């Protein structure tokens, strides 16, 4: 799986987390560039401050540490 496919899957999971129905069509995201996808992912992860501890633990899997 290439970097773009991985980012698409991670963004899809972040967007749909805790939702019952569909949110955004992930196929639309495939037309974005890698930098745009990284920006979207980072934006979603920044919202972690408003989440419960359980949600924060779930989101930790998407962070990459160097």
C-alpha cells in the first residue's frame, strides 16, 4: 500500500469515528495531493483536545513518532 492509500484509510477512519452513517465519500479524497491529505489528517488529530480519554487512546494509533 502506498503513502496516499494509507493516508486515505487513516483519514476515512478519523472522519467516520463514532458516526453511525456515512460522512464524506472517501473516493473524493483520492483526488487530493499528499500534502493536502497530510494537512487534513493533522487537522483531524488536533481536535483531540475535545475528545474523551477513550477517544484519545484510539487516535494515538494514527500518530507517528520519530
